[in-house]
C-alpha cells in the first residue's frame, strides 16, 4: 500500500474514523475508513515528541516547544528532516511568527 494511504483518524479527537453502515442483508458493509493520510501523518510527526513512538524513537518534532522560541531556522531544518525521514518529498517549510503560521508543502512520492 502506498504510504499516503492509511487508516484515517478524527483530527479533533484522534479516534479512528469508523463508518458503520449495513448493506441490504443487514451485514456491516463499512468499517474503519482508509484514505489519503498525508496531512494526518504530517500533523502526527509535528506533534509527536521524540521517543513517543516506540517503533521509531527518533521520529517527532515536538512543535509545542516552538511557543517561546524566536529562532525558526532550526525548527525549519528539524521539520524538514523529520518529514524526509518518513519518506516525504519536502518542497517548502516556512514558519511565520508574525502571523503564527506554519506552512508545510510536502508529500509522499507515490510513483
């Protein structure tokens, strides 16, 4: 399966997105939702602290630590490295402290 296709989670709660529709025979025809997960994976990598993933202990940015840091160059490098480590092609990472915006232009090479 392509790395950009994964089980989807609800961004507000982190819970699995589940659709419990039944078919005409009353059998569950739907279940765990699967789909495009690039943005979901980016959010997880940005939020996760190093060591939080037991399978990949060096993966994670810990973006909450940027709150009182006015030096963004190191954060841009760290974000870029972490997304590349997950197999993404990173086109741009930009931190705008004036407007409190993080711009990430990255995606998985699905070829």
